[in-house]
C-alpha cells in the first residue's frame, strides 16, 4: 500500500512514517518546513520528501493519505484530497487500527515530560525483551536509531499528546490509543489556540481516563490538583501515586561533588527501598519522570531492579537538554522547553548541576500559546535561574516589552544575527548556554557554535 503523509516532519507524523515503512508500505510525505533531526531520520529510512503543498505530490495517487493536525481547510493539498475523494485518515486513527489494537499500550501523557518519560519506558522494555524489541513513538531518541518502530514486542510505548487529532477530528490524539498503562505526569494550561481554559483540557484527559480498562492502571503525581479533579470526574481503573508520601517516592542523594542535583536518587516503593538510580540527568523534573517510568514498567511486569539498571544507562532524547557543544570550556545545550514551567524546571536543574557558573538562556517564545501572551505574567519568573536571558521575537508583541524589566538581565532581539553577535560578545569560558525553542530557531545553534570556535580558535 502507498501511504502519503502530510506534515511528515512533525515528531508524531515522522514516527508514523517510520512504522508504516517497517510494516512494508511504500511511504512518501511532504511538509512546509523540512529540517533535522526528523528530516534526517526520514531520509535515512529511504522515505521520499516533498517541500510544500503542491498537488503534484499526488501523482501517482496514493492509496491513503494520513493528514497531520497542522494542516487545515484551505490548504491546497487538503482541498485536492477532498475534491477528488482520495481516502484519508489521521495519524492516531491509522495507528490505532494498524498496530495498537493488538498491543499492551503504555502511554505517557501530561503537559510536560511526555517525551522523556516515554523514552525511559521504551528503554526499560527494550532492555528487558531484547529479542522482541519494544516500540516507541516520541521524539528522536538518543537510545534508539529511530524515533518509532513497530517491532515484535507485545508492548507499545507512546507519547500521548493532548493536542487535537486533525482538522476533521478535534478530539485529543490520545483518545485513539487504547492504553492499558497511563502516566499523567502533570496538567497545566497550554495549547491556548485550541483550548479556552484548563477545564477544557481536563475534559480531554477525562476522555483518556475513560478509555483505560478496569484491569489497567493510571499513574499520577499525588499533589497536582488539576489531575485529582480530573480523576474525581470518574475513574474505573487502579490509580498508583508518585511523590512525597505516595506509592512511589524518590530521595535525592549527593553526587560526587556533594550536590543533590537529581543525578543520584534512592527509589522507594510502598515505603521500601528498592534501589538507586545513578545517571547523567539532573533536575527534580527528571527524577519525577524517572519515577513515572519505573511505576509504568512495574505495572507491565518488569522488575524494579531491571528498570533501575536500564535508567542508569538512559540518555535524554534529542533536544531535551542535549549537549551539542563542549569546547573551550563552554557548553551549549539544545532544549525543547516552550512553557514557563518547562523553562523553570530545566534551568533549575542546570543550576543545581553547575553551581555558580554563568548560565545564558536564549529563548524563542514560538508556541501559539506564548505568542497569544497567555503566559506573559509568569514568563519572566521562569528564567530566574539564568544569569542572562536573550529573548528572540520575530515581531513586536504588545506584552513583550515588560519582560525586559525582569530581575534577570533580559535583552529582546528581533534579529538572529544580532542575537548571536551579542551572545558571542559576552560569552566566556565556564559559561553554559541553553537554547530553548520548540522549532528550528533559524539554525541558531550552528551559528553560535561556529562563532564560538572562531572567537576562541587562537586560545
């Protein structure tokens, strides 16, 4: 079967492409913006990519078109499909019918940490069942050669996104996934372009809860009111709690430098010490993600000792505090954070790791929620662990100027070249630079690292 995917370079749709290719289908696709790491992964899989929405991409006509949720009515490719009655479906619906109905689905949901938690679970399941590789659908994963695969495992690990499914299906993606094990990491207001308030998001999460069988399990933090309220709307599955005085707990332990930065922690299950995780990750948010992964894998029948051993070898997914440059005693990280909570927890974790060394944060408020100014009153507070902040805005926003009054020195830039020049000007050995965006950020990462090499080449 020839499957053509519109919006193929998105994280989720790229995963669909990889799975369809593995199942033996001919796969092609297109997207408006084609950039690494997903474009690289797809090209390595031998998937033909088209830039843009020209209707010539449907010659020859595919058997079915899988349409990503970034496309809407008025798009030339969408209108062509509808006018000619070409069979089409959504990514989540395609996945449900072609793969998930026969698997034990472990779904990681929540406003933050979905990619990291699902990556952890996938690694644990894979390490346990080496002959029948576990499957994953998340970002480009450092522990795996591709972000998604069908595999032969009875398990399927999936990042369960609450964003809408498609222009013709406005339910959240995760209502299609048939999960038996679900983690709800956290729940905050986000995606203001499709949700009017937190209650609307809770409704979608309650739809997810309704799909979990009575023999399934929901894993959630103990002290998150938005999740507690959601479960109180009705819950028909066992619930296991994570956090202080909960079923699963973590106690931070000092590292070799005496810092309790999250790189080492004891794990307790039902008040009993069951092991210690020692890994390269830092920050309380990653500790919380790790506990979620341990609880989920425990429900799937894996021993905690096996799971802890796997976590000790875990490498963060691409663009999750990914160290992309470490020269001249300067470190540059690429991070996907695009919500005040994610910015805050990421910088707090780095602060615990580096102590008093300087942190320079470069932030692109690119998401629709950010551009709408929903977080304008909390954004400046999110970067207080940085020493210097550069905020990139492609155009003036009526709320942005107030951010320059942040207690942390903050500079607003509307030019990539000017921003890079300012960063290079102030950067010195022992600095840590964190680039935060949920997009390609105009290739700023490479521009910075190239100019760092030029500046310090003679040293």
